[in-house]
């Protein structure tokens, strides 16, 4: 049903308008008690064998929604209702900003991909923190908060901008993510260099600890697939050195060549970050490299090109304890998470591993 609906409705709408419409519908369904219970029963059945422990948290499964879909924490319960066992909101910046001029989101339907140059459009950390403080959760889901740099803030003042967001948002987060890898904020990716990343992560860690008493909020960093291998290694080593809780691999890519893109060149030539199916092999390669470097000392989150249970399973075998998706949600619709959960459970049952934790990194260990 959904592919037909996508062709007849969503594909005829501008991508950003279709996105806002989808968020509105998800929120509306989640507000109706009987309806949301029925939808959750249908779309979010639990599989005991998929229970996961990561970042000191207990999750129903390893699969969640990546940052970018719910930038302003508007639809957390609705997304949990659809089966996402962790939801990462954001990217949220220190100050509100409109993002880049429209058009800024493009579908590559033939490639099952998206290009975006949204530019961290969001209501700002104060507004999002107030919304989270007023929230009464309906469904249990782990909440991640992804923070980034306000565009007008110069690089030399980036740490203070991230600290502002961390202080406001950490009290409401189950985990916090420092995003230094979006290609759509000028200069942001420069912060991935270890000489800039070390003081930034240290400052955010200290800010989160000041803001939250009684628990330690896990801190992760999200990196780009476009990093050279030696830079991936450097980030991995820094994560171990700083006692970072996790690395998310990977964000969108600025690459176009060598990805076998079939969509119209006028679309593929649009500037911005490419996500979806063409990204999966490089993202998987980065994940394997990270796991070979850090082992089980740092939790790895695999994201980028996840379309089905087989993709998720490959990320787990490559070292991911948690797996996230986003772009395929646009193309596959509300039954997507349910299908991944069902397929993951089947793969685990037919594997030689007793638990998902046993499967994490198995392929990397096999070839070590």
C-alpha cells in the first residue's frame, strides 16, 4: 500500500512539504489514545531476542531513527509508536536559525537516496529544551539529542555554542551527540580534526556533567564518511583517550563519483549531503575500521544506507551495537521498522550467535 501512496501522493509534493505533512500525521495519530495503541501493537511488536544494552541503557531492539527527521522534538511518541526503539532528535543548535534557502531537499528515487542542504534549520536549544521539559512520554523509547553549531558562530567560538546547547538539553537526553560532520554548515567539518575536536568534546562533556546530577549522560560524536582512513583512526583513538561513549558512523556524504547514481544529473549535481542506498558501502567500511580500532571500548552506531534487515544485520556483524536509518523511511513508510525488527530476529535465530551482543563485530574478529 505505501509504495502506491508514495507514488500517488508524496512524490507529487515538494519533498520538504511532504516531510512536514508526514510529521503532522504522525503527531496526530499519537495523540489519540485508542488509535496509537492499535498502531503500536501493529507496527511495534517486541522481539525478546532483540533486547539490547548500550550506553548504559536498555532498549527493546538496536534499531532507531537517525537525526534529521524530527529536528524540533515534535513527534517522539509518534515515532516510537512506529517501532523506532531509539529516536535521535535534532540537529539542534545553540540559537534558532531558519537554515539554508529553499529548495534544499531533493529525492533521488531511482537511487533510493536523498540530497539535503537543510543547514540545521531548527527552533534552537532553548525552545527544544522547553518542549522536552514539558513532555509526558506515552511510549518508552530512548531519546538521543544531536547538537550542532549555529551557522553565524565562528569556528573559534564553536565550543561555547555547543556548551550552551549541552547545558540546556543534556538534562532531557538519554544520550547526547556532537555533530561535527554535516556538510551544510560552513566550516563545521573542520571540527573533526582532532586538534579542534579534543577541546570541543572535553567542553561538552564538562557541560553535560554540570547540567545533570545523579546520572552520567552518554556522549557520542557523529563523523562523516568522507574522512580519510587515517582521520577515522585518529577520531577512534581520540574517543578512547577521552573516554567517549560512542561514535556514530556515518553522516551524509558530499561524494557523487563512484556511487553509481542513476538519477537525473541535474538532481545529483545539487550541493548538499547525499544519504540513502548509495552510501551503504562506505559507511560499512568506516564502521569496520572503527571497530577494528576500538573493539568494545567505544559503542558504535551504524547509520548510512540502511534499507532492510540484511543491511542492519551487516552493520551489527561489522561492529555496530546500535543501528539507525532515515532515508529509507521516506521510501518504505510506516511498516519499515517492523520489517527490520522481524528480519533481524530471524537472522539472529538462524545464526551461530546466542545473543545480538555476541554478533556485534563478529565479521571483524573473523578477519582480524
